[in-house]
């Protein structure tokens, strides 16, 4: 073990990387990124363009891996696992801390790159702008690294049996693969990579083909923070070859952590059942906000609007349905419509942009389809309701009334800037309707009567609930969903997510 530790010490390495301009200057030639396999940056023969959703033009070129690359990444992670799992916890914490030290000087660069490939506003020019878009995502990502330093792994003495003792131990699961989404690629990457490695697992990242560039750049930066093979990154365009599917089907991968859609989550769970792979799934939501009659319509509308339209509605726990009491309904709707009309939509690299484009044409078409279905079935489109003319995947902020259950825009997850607002008259009825869904990710209750609001919040069948806010910072707390919104939890005391329990009856060593 001493020999192993000496090999695995993780000092902060000196770096010699390409300049920031090569990654973020919109006038520079798009940069071609590389995979990370077994500690080496790997060029591949094929690549594909990653589009800037604000312009429709390439933000960069991503390596398009194949089965051979996945197999090499899995083999590297498998080879590195035994030594890494035996590395003392404090040494693993140092490696994780050193990774953040390598990332931190590049936060502005990474935020700009994230903005260009995902579309969210860059933010960050003023304290207020720090709480917007890509800069905020980089700030939230840091919390995973902070939480890693608080991890404890302790044996529990179950029973002393004279010459033997029974202890309950925690062992890392093994080779873990993290499949991240395109809406929050950096936060979701670190919610997986950091705890996975600090608990002694080796890790393979698979970012979305819509937003792989920031992840690949991060792996360039941190490749020397860990021993070879402990972290790896592969990605494909998912048309010719699906790297995520290959990881799920690999018999040498012990754990899949996936953030994404319910249909894909179900397919992963089904495939993982074949060899009893461990899974954590954070899936979609159809999150309800219940706005009670005692609310100030203007104040509540401001909070609900943020909860629904932040990141252009592309948040798994965003408000997807708003149930508003009939006594304040008209005033609330008027305020929401005003907010939508005044929203500053544009290229996320511009300083005054509040809401960017949708991330990809696929999602633009999805939102358009649901809004058109609502129109066809008699809904009222008070503002928006159409794609913005010109380049990019922009959809105007949209407020919809005259809908109820049975409309697709109410029953399904739109994941975009279109909000149905539904009138109700009885709190219990609103709760029943909010819970009448296969989803169970997030929700909120809005009221001046805090006691009543807290009681109603406890009755929402969702993994996260807010009172008088929505999307408020809960980073570090357990995150996941009820029902079809997921299996397991990320964050929190996630030792159960990344370790197995081992009962060990061992002989006592003579004094």
C-alpha cells in the first residue's frame, strides 16, 4: 500500500495549454478538441461540428469516438481502479482539490465556451450578473468540490466476537460512467465525477453531443490532477455510434449515473438490469407551482417567471405548470405576460441578454410542437407562441391560458420558454392536480400564510419543493425525483450512491 500511495500522489502539475482565445474568441478558427483516455489526449479520425445555438454556426469541433475508444477508456478505468480504490481518502481528496485549482483560473474562459455551445447567457460582469447563466453554473459547480472535502468513510464495528470482529465497511462500486445532459453540462458532470472519484471509483464521462466542448476542455485542464486512467472522457455524435449506449452495455462498467429524459432513463435501467449494474437516474419533471389567493400577484409572478424561464425553461426542475387561485388569476396572468414581453432575449455573449436560445433545433421543434398543439385545441397565446425570425434557435417567451389537463402542454414536459397557467379555486384540488402526473421532480407553493404553505409543500410528491421561491439554491442537498423522475439521489450524503456495503468478519491481529 505504501508503494501504491507514493505512485499516486497528486501534486498540482504545471500546465501548458492553448490560449483562452482559441476556445472562446468568436472570430478565431473553431478549435478541435480531444478525448481523454488513460491520461492522454487522444485525436480521432472523425469529428463533428457543435453548433452555437445563437448563430447556428460551429462553436467548435468535437471528436466522434467509436467502440474502440470506449473499450480503451473502460480498460484504462478498470486497470486503474484497484490502486485508486486503495489510495487513502485524504490523498483522493487532494487530487480532487488539485483538479479545481487547475480549473479555477479558467472559469471565465469556460463560462464563455459554455455560453457559445449551450446558448445560456454568459453573465458575470457585475454582482447581479454573476447570478445568471454560464457564470452561475461555474459557481455552482464549485460546490461539488467543496462537498468532497467533507466526505468521511468510516468502518462500523457491528459485533466483537472474541478472536474475531464483524465490521461493516464501505467499498467503491468500481468503474463508473457519468452520462451528462446538454442543459447543465458542467454542474451535472461534477455532481458525478467529484463524488465518484473521492469515494474511490474510477470514472468515464460521456457528455451530450450538443454540449461536449466545455467538458472536453475541462478534461484537458485536469488530466494530470489524477493518476492515469482514473478519469476519462469519450463522446460521439450519437448518429453513427452511441458512446453512452456502449458504456451502458459494457460488462466492465459497474455503475451508470445518468441525467436526462425519462424514455432514455428507462432504456438505461432496462439494459443495466441485464447484469445488475448500479444506476442513478435523474430524469425529467412536470413541475407545478401553486400560487394561493393571498399572494401579491406582482411579487409572485416575478418569482414564478424566473422559476419557469431561467435557462430559457431548460431546467429539469423549472416551473412547467402554474396553478393560480381564481381570485388573483387575472392580475397574475397580466404580470406574467408583461414579464414575458419585457424579457431580454438574445445571444448569451451580449451583456444585456437575460434569456438565450434553446440549445438545439430538436428542442426548438419540441416546444413549437406543444405550443401549436395547444393553439389547435383552443388555448389562448397571450404573448410569444412562435420562433423568432433570423439565425439561431430562439423561441419567444410564451404565456398560455385556457388550458387544463388533457392538453399536451400541461401533461408533458415542454423544457422550454412556454408556460401554461391554470386557474383553480380550492387548495386541495390544486394539490391533487399538481400530484396527478407520472413525474415527481420539483414543485413550489406560494403564499403569505407560511404555515399553510409549508403544509402544502410537504404534500407535493416531488424530490425538491420550495416555498415562496422556485429554483432557489439547494446545491449540496440530496437531489432526485419521485415516481418516473428518477432513481436514487445525487449530492447530499451520497455514500450510498457511490459505494457498496461490505460485511467483514475478520480475525483480530495479536497485540
